[in-house]
């Protein structure tokens, strides 16, 4: 059997907001954030999916959950700045660090993985910035860094974990891709060679390539394997509900997990480098899941009726 379900956590929420469900990789498990700004809950899960603690988080702002060497942390836009702060044992935010000069918007998503985390944003001048650092205590002596790429003008940006790297994608006149290492970003900025009529709706990455999800004006969803040069190696059409979200994460160093909704519920597919797909999870009557990958285990969180549920699935190679 390909998958083994090794954990289940259930968290109640009066009216779950599916867009607000976030998962992050922590140094010894996963973190789950759900609920609306000002009334969120944070749940820490061990590597098997068992809840360790459930905390109320009062932050009233657009926020991104990441795992850092100081534990779970939130990055959020505060006026023209980005703040980054770890959560204490009571759900309060510790003294934040401050980043940016004239922040216009946060990038979609966050980079969260076994090695590194990152939160990105766009400045008024159109540059895309990120603050990034190590996830584990083993690298705690390493400081936080910022890095920037300099497009002519970015109107949208997204960020994702890419093993030990961080992947940035942004859109101005065209869509571009760049990879950032522990100290700086690559000088190679690639134009993504996907049909401009297809809107990017999600992406997940490995060290030097990404699986990019798109949707055209007819509602057809596709995934495309894109190299660090922006070339498309292959594309696959997905059977999804029109307008439904896609969630994509890199899984190990060989493949990707893709969560999508259809007419009845949600499913997760595993894609390998050659474009072959295998179903690994399915639920009827639930929202599109949030995903996180760590050490051969996939965390899945989703809304079902009046609850937010989480599971951890073992996925051997």
C-alpha cells in the first residue's frame, strides 16, 4: 500500500475560512493556523499528527505561518513594514523583527521546509524582497537575512520552499522565476514559458525546478514542470472544479504533491519528474487542503462542516 495514515488531529472552528488554513514545517513536527484575522487558532502537531497544544492568536492582520529555529512564527504586513515574531507558549507574539521600507503587499504563501523558511513581499518600487533563515535549532547561530530581486515592476509575487533553496515567482509584464540560496539569490532570473492566457494559481518547488499550477479562462486547470531556465518539460490537465484552488508542495527531492477540489470533495495527487501521477489521499465533502512536507511525511489540513481537521500521511519512496 502506497500510503499509511499515521495521525489525526481535529480542531473545531465556528466557521472555518478555507483560504485561512495554513500549514508550516516546524523543527519537530508541523504547525497549523486557521480562522479569521483577530480570531485565529494555532495548533502544534508532532510528526505523527498528534496535537501538542492549541492556542488562540489575536493578531488582526494578513499573516504567514512559518517554522523557525525559535519555533512557530508569524510574518505579517504592519503598515509599510513586515514584522516577524515567534509565538510564545500562550499564543502571544514575542518582540518582532522589522523588515522593509515601503511594503505594498505580502507574497502569496510562505516558504516552509525542513531546512529554511521565508516570507516575501513587494516594495513600492516594484522590487521583491524576502526575509529568510533556518528552520532547525542546529542552524540557530545563523542570522536572518534579506534578499531582493529587481524586476521592472512586480504586480504579484509568490514564494515557496525549494529544498535548501527558496523559490520566488512574480508577475509584471511576464511571469518570472528565481531561486535564492542561504545567502543570496541567483543571478539567473528566468521568464516562465507558460501561455500568458493561463493564470498562475499555485506552485511548489524542488531545488532547481517547480511544478506550476495554472487555470485558463475556461476554468481548465493544468500543472507544468518548469526548469530553473523557465522551460516547460511537460504539462498535465487536472480534473478539478472550475475556479477551485490548487495547493502544490515539493515532496522530497523527486516529486510534488498537488491538492485540488472536484465536484464532490478534495484529493491529493503525487507527480513524479516524468509527469506520472498517483492518487495518495481523497475526502468527500471537504475544502481544498493546505499541505506541508517534512521528512517523508505529508501534513494535510482542510475544512469539513464546522471543523478544521488535520492528518499526517507517511509516503515512502
